[in-house]
């Protein structure tokens, strides 16, 4: 663990022990983030979120620890969920359902995260993405398999015959034809 990571872990552990409320702990985490950005000139934010989340998740299993540690970890990492949901906003008005799905994924990720799984942002992004994709399919594309749904944008971007699009999108011709039939192309 690098010097700055160790300092951050110590700050978060101390904040967990000395704060009495959710808002105090969240304020301390944001202050630690500001210090991290100063020390690292804004770089390696993924390490900050991994380290902070690891400490919060590890502490929640300790007897007598505050019950709001998971809430702080979710709030601290909410940007991950909002970023994932924002990708879908053009397809669904304000994207409220996608934000809800992404936040559900984030809560699941915080609940299941264990530091040996690697960086928290990387781990959480996969779970969040799965929830958002599931919501998108539920809303408009129930007839598509998850694989077809994930590659459909490549088919819709292509021009020409199914064979030409297949070559452009690097997909089997059958997949292109199936997606085109769903889209009415």
C-alpha cells in the first residue's frame, strides 16, 4: 500500500471511530477526498474510492460499528451509478428508471464487495451496468436477448445489406438479421 493510501485508510478508520452520525462521517470522507485530490493532484481517484470503500465495508462487519456505514459507502460512490445511468438518458427522457436501477446495482455492489475482488469502481461498474441493462431491456427490448441488446447499436449504425452490416459490425449475419427484424429495419 502506498503512503497516501495508508494515510487515507487511517483517516477513514479514525473517522469511523470518532464520528457519531451519518452526515459527520460523510463530511469526513469528503474532506479525505479533498486531501487526496490535493496530495495526488487529482489523479488515481479510483484508488481513493477503492480504499475508502474497503475501509467502510470492512468496518461494517465489526461489532458495535455504526449501521450507516453502507449508506456512506453508497453515497460516496453515487457518481458511478449516475454516470452509468446518464449513458441511457437519450433513450429514456429523464432517465429516472435508469438512475434507480443503477443505484440498486451500487447498493448490491457495496453489500457484496470484498477487497480481494480488486478495485471497487471496477467491481461496482459491472454490477451497476448489469442492473441498467436489465432495466433497459425491461422497458423497451424484452424480446431481445442480453447479447443482442448489447450489440444492437452496432447493427443500427451500419448501412447496407445484412451481409455488409455483418462485416462492418463484426457480427454473424444471423444476429444482424434477427436484430433488424426486431427493429423493423
